[in-house]
C-alpha cells in the first residue's frame, strides 16, 4: 500500500506562517488546532493531508501509518527553528491511521499519537486518525443565538451529569452488552433528559482515553472525542440534537494532568515537553499522572486552544474544569519536602493561576454566554469572580462544602440531628462569596461511598423519605443544581462504570416516586423565578427560622428579582408529623403547596395541607403574618402565595 502514496513535500508558508509559529511559541495562539495536527487540504492542485507537530528536541520526525506500512523512512518531516515539524502528503485521505515516529536526541525511537489529532483508533490501539471536522451541517443556529440568554446566571441551570458508557447498555449477541453509540444516545438519552426537565447535560470527559476505569479523566487524545461511541461527526450530531431539544451540553475538561501512556504526551520528543522534568513539580503521586508545565508558552497555547476547540468545533456550551485545586497548589497532596515553593516562597502555583485566568478571559471573550465551572474543593477566594477584580474568572464554582455538610447530616439518625443542625445552616455563612453550583456528582457514589439512597439513614421507607426531602431541600436552596445519573430514581447500588444503571429498579413504586419528584422539582424550579433568579446574593434568600434544632426543622424564603415574588421552603428532617407548626410569612392570604415530598405519588404517606392554607394576623419570625402548617414526616414543602385567590 505504501507505493500508492507519493512522497511528502514541504508545507507552503501560507499554511503555517511565521506569525502562526510566533504566536504558538509566545503561548498566545488561541486556535493552534487550525494549524497543528492533520488537516485535509488541497495544495498545488493535489488533495492530501498536511501534518504539523511540535517536537523541538527531536533529531528526526517522520509520519508513519497504514498508508506506508509504518515505515519511518518513507515520509520524513521538515523542521523549523520553532521546533515545529511539517509535511504535506498528497493523495492521503480521511480515515488514514497515523503516528509520528520521533527520534530523540538519545537515538531512542518513539511512536507518538498526534497531540492535536482530531480522532483516534478505538482502544487498545492508539493511532491517530485523519478526520474532516468541516463536513457536518449544524442545525442549532437558534440555540447558539440565544445561548447567552439561556445560560445567564439569573436563569435556571439544572444539570444531569452523565457517564455515556454506563448510562444504559443494550444486549448484543456477540458481546453480551455493549455501549450505546452517540447517535443511539441522541435517540434515548436526550428525550429522557427533556422529559425529566433538566436544562443541561454534563458529560464526564469524552476526550479519547485508553483506560475505561479512568472514566475519561486520563486523557490521551485531547482533541479527539472517544471512538467508543462513534466518529467525531457522530458526536457533533449528538450535541446538535441536544441543542435542537433545548438542552445545553457541558463537558468535563481535564487540563490538570495527563497519563504516562507511551503513545501520549509523556516524554513526547524524548524530553518532558509538556510537563516539568522534576517530579516534585511535574507528577501527581496520587493519580500516577503528569502535571502540565503551565509556564511553558507552547503548553499554554495547546491547552487554551483545546478549551476553545470544543466550543468552536463541537458547539459545547460550557467546560467544567476538573481538579482545579490540584492546579492551584504546589503542595497539593504532598508532604513537607516533596514540593518546590514558588519564587516568593509560597505554595501557590503562579503559572497555573495565570493560565486559568487566561483561559477564562479567552473563552468568555470569544464565546460570550459559554459557562466555565470550577471543581475547586478548597476555600481559594474569588474563583467565580472576574479576573479584573483579582478572581480566577469562572462562571460557577462547585459548592463542595455544602455537599459534604448536608450529606453528613442526612446520614445521621433523626434522633441525633438536633446536635448537627449547623451542618445544614453553616453553608449560608459563605453561600454568596461565590457563584455556587450544588453538586451531587459521580464522586459521591463510587469507591465504597455508597449510592445517594444508601447515604440516607434509616430503614427502607425512611431512606426514600429522607432522599425525597433532601432533593427538595437542594432544589429550594440557593445555587444552580447538578445531579449524577441514577440518583434521580434512587438507585440502590453505587455507580459502576462497567455496567448500566439499575433501570430495573423503576419497576418499584418507591423508585418511580423519586423519579417523578425530580421531574416535578425541575418543572417548578424552571417555572418559578424565585427559585433561580437570585442565586448569588442575600436578596434572594432569607431565613424564616434557622434555629429550630429541637425539631430539626428549617424554613426560609427564596425571593425573585421582584421582591414581591417569593416561595417558602420548609424542611422537617424528623419522622414526626408536626401539627400546627407556625412560621412567619411576609404576605397575608392563601398559600398553596408547589411541592410536598411526602405525597403518595412520590411514595410518601400523603400528609398535606390541602388545596390552600390561610394566614393568621399574628406576628412571627419578624413578619406580621403567620402560617400554621402540618409538616409531614421526613419531608420538604415548597409553598407559594395563591395570588389567584388572594
């Protein structure tokens, strides 16, 4: 087959100009993927593929692949003083498999996948694949035109977090069970998300990764959607279908580290080109992965371009940046003497801070309305504040403290919850320091932590009641929402990436009830401005009573931009029915239940306050009017003034 492909020829200067090379070496080329990698072009009246790769410490680089029988002598590349090697190979076509054969200065031969490769072979093979990303005809123009409005911070954002490989698997005669493809997921996952009322899907990383058990967090092909589920065009189709259904797509993005796999970025040209050479700076000991060298300009260009690439070419609506804390701290998960301080003697990774700020500035500057979300687990200040104010520039930050505190509370026997009351109220001390997203993510239901349902205390009935009450509390609390797949119907087993969700559990009414509740919570959340318009300021939240620890009851107001528009949230976290429980309210008249997590349609005991409750002219909790409620056991009520009858 190698005789069918002509020799390579020098790449025209117009393709990779001196200015391109300068910007890449300066770290400011924001679309390096348009020049580096493998591109189908027409040059000198010949169709073919142009290749470009950065390998400044190599003594020789050639393109090898199925088209030249992996013979490194057939297609040698040409070098430049910026360390970029290029070659145009006429007559080469889409779907050709290739690698770069790099000769290190030591003489060692390295076969490497393309760092900018747009597609890769399916594991365990690691070759890059020539792909055309310009052929697909997008149909999501309406969504893109209104994305800035839909994803504004005063809008409802309810995220369904999904691992595509284990959301659902189908029977296959040859393999037993297999993955759904991107196109099959478009026909099944998207209608389910729409039915459940979510606004967004967040995908665990779909960039190509060799090991299923890494869930995508150890990336080999940063520019290649995984071939497990189909082609790049298939993934475009999936995103397009999401947008046509009114669903935003968020992508987990992993700039914090990369694996040591031989075909990847590790020792790419015989040196630690992408990481620090010193393992005290360049290696995550916990994960066995390498840390990007954020101070190297070409590495910054690689990563900034990668962030823009997914938004530009795949119309992704937001990036959830993984493991931000591990980037910010030089001593992250290290003992004394295992890390190197910065130039001022501190533990802050100044290069990573600069990089994160630059990514956020570039993304928000070029694609207004696209979200950037930080998984940041420490108290680093101003993560979601603008860079011009000294912040990191993210749109949202995961509220890990709220998640840990509230789940710990829910695991307690209700008899002892009175002694842990502050775990549910403490989050309000810092709730408006950041633009917080409330995450019940995959990390909380793996590695022996148990499913969300099994985190709840008590027998089976109490576990389901606690779960319904907790989810209703979460949807009523300030902050955007994220729930991992399977939690929405109370899966019993913790998540297993090797199997599908326990969809068979939905044969039981108790699981159907949780699913119906989440669907109704999403509907109320999207419909009621008080529940989403003012998530990040005290004007959108007011305690009615935060101190009733004896009864383990919490009550608060959620308030819209129009302060006359509000809802009331009351949570009873004991298995006791509380008659004539009085709370103060700001407006006299009739009130009705929007959500009662104890209704029989959700699997509860069906204790409610009827179609309406009238206030009494009695002052309480600093208000002039009082509601006397019946609080169902282990339940949350969301109430609203009945304006039609007031």
